[in-house]
């Protein structure tokens, strides 16, 4: 049973459905104002935000999260602000609830009486669950903050924005393949023991209590690969016994619908196969499904394994987009959370479309090479009027990589006659369309006779017999690609692009100060709620720093540094 203890918060006893009863906290109690000003004359981030933005979240804006009937619940506007302040200081739920009860500046920001005893910490978890269960609720919460910032003159459309991503570790234990299948079976047995003990009892074998009675932890097995395979197939036979019984004609139908039973079935498909003799066998590592399909833990099926350069992790990927105009604070305006295997370039169009819905499109969007391609540049300009600035991937031809010979740039494209002209004046004899990596290319192939007699054949192709061919993008995209490759070599372009590095500091701040690196929760939806609250916490911190314009005192030089300066 959840217990609310407050005169300032609506009271509820019991665990039934709650409804929304909007209430106003426009005015801060006089005693709270007087005490907060006396205790914190310079203000704190929570107080500065309340002074500049007034009420950040109104109860009326959360009507969609609550049913129309039931007992009145706590003020969702206040719970939203508590959640943002909690992530700003990287507090646990219990510590955040204690802060509401004991800290004067939080009472000031929330508009509470000094005597208000606060609420039970479990309320925060329930509030986040509501945000996660309703699609788009977390993003709407960020939108409410951005609307307040626009009204306060701290944010506006246009200007420049930048985007980057970082990896997020899932809130699960790292498992080997062997531990994964064993722990998956143990999780299914635990669920069955609770849901259908009478059905499970006849299936239990004498060794299962020792094998699956506690969490599966397997170190290095003596016997090498053969021992690992033998243990894995032992797990496989046990799991197949459960699956066969659950899918039997006389079995209870609801057993197949249990979440861990479905996970068990899928994990067995991923890691086992039937051989020609009808025996269940352990798959070799190279025969596994791609990482985007298979699970890394039975407790978080949204977490997937990924490798990016030197970083390998199991979890998610989050993308932060922030403003970067000098005259205003740098604020996060968009957050996207995906499974780890989704590539950055797949988010570019989504970010632009969602910023357009929020009426916060930039005039120039600065990104790294992972987000950009000629097609993305063309769409951003055509659909939204955005200048997408970033390094286009260089020519991958062997000649361009070696820095010698004739790369694609050495050929002239005659678009009207659909021909390519080589540096020696020979024209291509075929012009065909082909699809590569979900992109359309136009391939120009030269005649064998022209290439065979060419004196610079070794500078053009490494093939001893086949003629040279080049593949180019359609004309509009090819011209964008060519122009951007030329521009990004100039000092002026590099000076414009230098501002992108600032988003690395934003990600670092959120990782170090707000706990972005590791997910607090399991599942993509709940993890996204965490990332949105983290971004809002970052905004609160930056706005408070922007408002607090008091000059910083310079650090006093050490005696040794003073001596060195005097003798220099």
C-alpha cells in the first residue's frame, strides 16, 4: 500500500486507481518565501528556475495520464518537477522524497508549506511508469519545458543546433552465451513455479534444484570448447523438455503466453538447432542471428550487443540535440533512445521531423559523419530548409585511399548523354542503375578495348582483364557530395564545423553529473523516460548557471607559481 503524507499533497490510501484533480501552486506560501530567502539569499538552481519560469508544469497538462474517475492522486505537475530536480542532482527515489520533505529550496520551487511532510518515495516510480506506459508522454513532458523556455525568451527556433550520440549500458548483468541460456531457463522455471506449480512439479528432475535453484554463474570450464558445448546442450535438453510440455495439445494455453516462456522459446531458436538425426545441438558463434535480433539477457530483451570502434556494450544508444547560439543558453531540445544496433544516420530525418512538430527547427544543424549523407543533406534542405553541416564520407575507391591514380573525382560525368569520360578522353559504353546499401547508384562501365590499350591502366584499375567502372549517385546527390567534399577541405568550413565539438561536453556532463551512462531501469520505454528526465535536468542546471551572472572569483595562484611568474 502506498502512503501519501502531506497537507500540501492530496491524500490517498490504498492502491486503487487514481484520478487527476488539477490544483494550482502559482503562489508560494509567504513563510516558505521568507525562510528560503533568509537561508539561501543567492538562490539555488531550484529557486532560480522557479523565479525565472514560475510554474514549470501545470496539472492540467497531464490529463491524458490519468483516468477521469477514481481517488484523487498527487499533483503530477509537482511530481514532474521533483523528477527533474532528482535527476539534476542524480538522487535515488528515496533521497528525492527526503529532499522534498527537508530542503527549503525544493519546497520553494514546489510551492509547499514548510510543514509539508512530502510523500512516499514509491510515488516517483509510479509516475515514471505512467510516462513509460503512454507512448510519447515523456517527450510531451520535455515539450512542456521547451514551451516555457520559449515563453521566457531563453529558446527560439532557427539558429544553430548540434547532435551526437553515446552508448548506454543496460541495467542487467553481462552474461556469456552459456550463462544466458541457463539464466533464461531459470527465469522461465521461476515464472512457472509461481503461475502453475502443479503443472511444473511432474517435470522437475532431481538435479534441477542444484542447477537452477540460484542464479546461473559459470566461469571457465575445464575441458575447453567441448565442455562448454556439453553443458550448453544439457541446458538445451532441459529447456526443450519444458517447451515441449508447454506446447503439447493438452497443456494449459496460458502457459505459452507467459513472458519468460516466450523469451525461452526465442532464445532456444537463437542458440540451438536440430541436426539431421533429430538431436538438439548448440550453434557455433558464426551461425547466430544478428545482434539486433538476439537477446543478451532474459530480463531486458530490448538490450542488444553492439560494437562501435573500440567500445563494446550491451544496452542502448541515446541521441541528444542541443542549441548552440552564443546569445542564449545551450539547451537540449530533442532526445532519442534506440536499441544499440540502430545506426546514427537512421535518426537524422526523425530528429528533423520531430523538431518541426515542436516548431524548433534550426537554420543549421551540425553533426558528425555518422548522421550525414548526400540524401540526408538534400532532404533536410528540401523538406525543412535546414543546412545540414558535417563531413561527407570520403571516396572509398582504392585509388583515392592510396592517394595516387584516378579516383572518381578524376572522371567527368556527362549527365545529358548518360556517360562518364575518363582522364584520357574515353567515354563509357554502358550506363545502368543499381542498388547498393539501400541507395540508388548509376554505374558507368568503359569498353575493354579502351582500358586494355590505356598506358595508365595500372593507375586506374587493379584488374588484369576487366575494364574500369565507376558508380555515382544520381545527379543532384552527386553534386551535393562533390561540393561538400571540396568545401570540407577549406579552413572556412572547418571553422564553422568546429562548434560541433561542444556537444561532446554536453554528453560528458550528463554522463558524469546525471548518470546517463548506465540505465536505471529495464526496457526501452523506461530507459527513454530516464534520458528525457536527464536532458531536462541538464537544461535546469544550464538555465540556473545562465541566470546566475555573478562574477566568479579567480583562483588564487600558488606561492610557487607566483615565484615563477616573478622570475620569468
